């Protein structure tokens, strides 16, 4: 569940700056030099002599079921006007007057510094006034985070619908490719990039934590129990000390992306998410949740089993969407759980296969099939259903290029695993089942 939008009357004034004042501002250029990028976007904990803020932007529109880039470029501070304000002036003067208010547009920012409290205030007003616009902000470094006003207005950005996140390797690579005069060279990460990202990300999460709904402190009145008793959809809960809600759009696209991972340097981004939806036969609203495995702690599948066991349910249908297929230990525990509950229907759809060429992992998948669990690869219907239930039900899912081709390729790979273990009869049996989200 995304935080409710505050609207223009929630203590932030009736209008945005760009609507009330017109100034002529233009991007400095479409591309910046490699030296400028490496100096100003380096995600250091303590960045000296980096007083300018660089803002790389892209404006996209949904057209023919795929995002179409309309504008992109770079702003920086100009004559004591911060880069964010320059963008707002330019956007109102050059873009808003030609865009249809009936269409939805997405703005993405890659910033060397996070917004100051005054700029964040103006961006909040901007989003509150123009409801057909969404904004994703990726920041390299946090600016003046000890200031309570800065923390408060960063929270207000999230409450107004903006997605705010620290730049990880994926975002640095994307920014390098689109906004840097790179001469055809690949982005080479600087030393401690990932360590500094984890620092910036942890600080940002501390700031944004008050934006979310507090979880009841009583262990006997968890949100899961409240939802189960009242028949309400479950959207937030504690997971090994972390609270998970709806996934951000950027997180979904980066984590559920079904392209086969070829380089180990990308594995740090491929987090093991498990999104589940529990359909009961008593007419109650479905229960939903999102689990994330953390390094050195229990896997998401084990957390999922603990949660389902605590509910003491039997006749239910559960659909799980995983970024990675289960490891052998998790697969065997899922299979044992299903064998003890023959009335339970469990469908597992995975975006990618985890170490599928290793026999222990193949054997784990076989134990799932033999227990009666349907295991298949996510295709367009499953990605769409996962997006609607766990990301943003108000926006359509935009498939990435090659999604269905990659899914069919992974399905064939999964089919070959079944055949190699002599489980072709299970392939034929499952062929009569509906592969997709549960029918209502």
C-alpha cells in the first residue's frame, strides 16, 4: 500500500512554484563529461568541494504499452537557483503546456545531492498540483540529513507519491549510459561504491521510516491477525525486523527482471523476494504479503512457511511470485509442508531459475513437483498480476523488451529439468491446469 497522497491543502499551499511564477530556465546540456560525472556523482560519505547539484532527468509517457522517452537532459544550480527549481520552471514552460492532462507521465531524476528542505517543499507542491505526473528520485548522496526540516520534507515527498531511493550500481550504469558523453566506454565502478550505497540507503531508510504505517507493538495483535480477523487485505508486516509494503516500481523492474544473470557483479542486486496472495474459500478478502530474505538470516520461503503455519489454515489457494526459484533446503521444506496439507493448493511462479544447472537444485525442484506443488515460470499474465497486487494497482504494467521471449526460454529450460529426472508425466498432468493467477 502506498502512502496516501496529501493533496495541495495539507499544509503546503494551494499551488506549485512553476504554476505561479514563470522563469526561463534551460538544461545545461543533454550529456555531461565523464570527469564531471565521476567527480559530482561519486557517492562518498563525506564529499568535499562538491557544492553544485547535478540533476539528470527523463520524462516518459506510456504509448503502445511501452514507455516512450519524451525529454531528457541535465540541470545544475544556476544563479543561486537550485537544479530542482530550474527543472520545475523549465518543465512548466516547455513541457506541461504541450502535454495532455488526461495522459500519465513519469519523471525520473538522478541527482548528485538529495533535495534541500526548500526544494523538497516545492516538489511536494508540484506533485500535489499535477496528479497525472509521477516522480522517481535516485540520489547519489544525502544532503544535510541531520536537519529535521530536511528529513520531514523528504518524508512528505514519499507521502505525496514520489519514489525516493539511493543510487545503486544499476542506477549509476543507467545514468552513465544515458547522460554521460562516455565515448562508448562501459561504466567502471569506483572503489567502495557498493559500501557507500549501503550506507546512503540505510540512512535514507531511517529518514523515511516515519512515512509508513506503524505496526502494532503487541505481539498478540499483529497486523496479520488483524487482517485475518476482519477480512482486510494484508499489506504491511514485520519481517525479521524489517517492514515490507508494496514494492516500488523501480524495485519491481530491477528485481523481477527475468533476464538470465550472466555476470556475478549483478548478483548483489538480485534480491530474493517472495510475494504471496492467499485466497480463502469462506469469502473473505485475500491476504497479501511481501517477504525479503536478508543476508545471514532465514530465507523468504521459510518466513513464508512460518507465517502460514501460524494461521492454521487448510483449504486455501496460495499463489507465490518469486524472483528466484527456491534453494534445495527451502524446496524440501515447502514439499514437506504441502504433503502434510493435501487440501492446500500452492502455485509457485518464479522469474528466474536459481543455479538450475546444479543437481541438488534440480532435485529440490523435483521434490516440489512430486509433492503436488505447481512450479512454473512467470510470463506476462503473472508479471501483470504481481504488479497489480504488490506494486501499483492504479497504473498498468509496462512489459520490458523481450519479456515473453525470455519467459518461454526459461520455461523450456524448466521443462528439460523435468524430463531429465523422469517427471514427464507431471508435465502432462500440469498441462491441464490453468497457468496464471487464481480465477476469482
